[in-house]
């Protein structure tokens, strides 16, 4: 029997008989928060803001560890296989917890059984961006060009199976155009190549591109939320551009390895929710077009299961496959 499953067995027995198997107060040492993407992207930005707030308020030590690759699967696999003691957490999000299980016949971990949803963090739409010198000034311009030259233009993505990738595939199917998808190990290298002209457009999180938009290096054409976002109030939604009902948002949720003690899960959930209610963090999230999310572990579990069903249906309807 592996150490992990022995730990799960002991934890279950202790919970069954209401025995405190973990005498030391949690946390008594540093907590590792695995971010499954490169530094600088949306998930990394939100994760670091949250870690800093909890550290400053509760005096916990949270060390951010970026483990990018495979649409977030590499990082989440490390979380799933970690010792379930509360000292390894992960910033899970839409792609690795809901989209990839629908796309891939073989996953390195089971998103349902190997991970415990701990706490909501935030939800954010995607922004469709092109370079500032692009000939396209609207989403309609882009669609017209893509239809004229099928598979000629390149869409950068922060990784295969991310919301930017699959949301883009869903929109391509709905709008009737074809492009070549170029996956990267995170938003930062994807944006660098977009600005450099190696690709033509990208669906990116606001956090990763707002500075480039303000600095005149990128131009926003549309957002994927149901409604416009305040910080880009002049930018229309995809729905407004003629594709009514289209929506694709990215959410962030803290997860832990299966078998993590319930009292530890609750303690981390309380810490995250407390941090997310602080006006300074709310303002930071709002400034980057994110919306804080709240709820106990049971609500997080219910939400993830619903999202997994919805993305599975969307992926199948669009006929998207990665393997």
C-alpha cells in the first residue's frame, strides 16, 4: 500500500471515530501552493495575490510554486499525488478540472476522485486580442479574414485545453471559420509571440493583457463574458457581435489531494474566504476584471461537478478532441 493511500485510510478511521490524529495546530510550517502555469498569467496573478493576503493577515507562510505544462495537468498531477496533509495545495481552474477530463481519454489524475475542492477564488472572462498594428479593428473584421483563408491564421493559446483554446474552438465552430491553434506553456510566452508576429490573435485573461492594451501593444476586440466588463467598457461581448448566448469564463478554485483532513479543508476555506472579503483584494480583482467567488467546500464540489458536465457537453457538441 502506498504512503498516500495509507494516510487516507488512517485519516478515514480517525474521522469515523472522531479522533484527532493531527495534534499539532495547522499550519505549523510553510504551505506550497502549486500554480499549474507560468508566472505572469491570469492564474498566477490571482494565486499570488491570494497567497500574499493570507500570509499578511494570518501570518501563514504560503510559497507559490509554478509547475506549467499540458494545459495545467502537470501541476495538478503533482497536487493529486502529494501527501494529503494540507501542506500542498493547488490553484485549479476550468481547464484542468473541467475541460481536460472531457478532452483527453487519458489523464494523469482523476479530477473527481484524486482532488478535493477546497475554496472558490474568482471567475474571469477572456479577452480577444490582436496586435496594435493588426488590420482588424472588430471581431467582424477578424471573422471575415478567417473565413477567407481557412487554417491560414494562427490563434495562440496559453495551453492545450485552456478556456482560451476550447472557447476559441467552440466559437470557431459557431462562427464557421477554421484556424491553426498554437499552444504555449502559459500566457506570457503566448503573448510574447503574438506581439512578435508569430501568431495572429489570442483569447487571454484580462490580467495577462490589460497592461499591453493600455501600453498600446495589443488591441482588444471582444470579451467572452455575458456582459461587458467595467475596465474594458467600450469593448463588446462576443454575444453582442452577433453570436448570441456565447460565453466562456475561467474560474479559479483551490484544491487539495484526496484524503486531506476535513478540518484542514475547512480551515483553508475559511482563510481564502476571509482574504477574498478584504476590500483591497476585492479592488485588485475587480481592477483586473475578476469577480470573487464565495462558498463552503460542499458548494465548491457542487459547482465543479456542474461545470464538468457543462464543458463535457460543449466539447462533444463542438466535436473537439486532443487525443
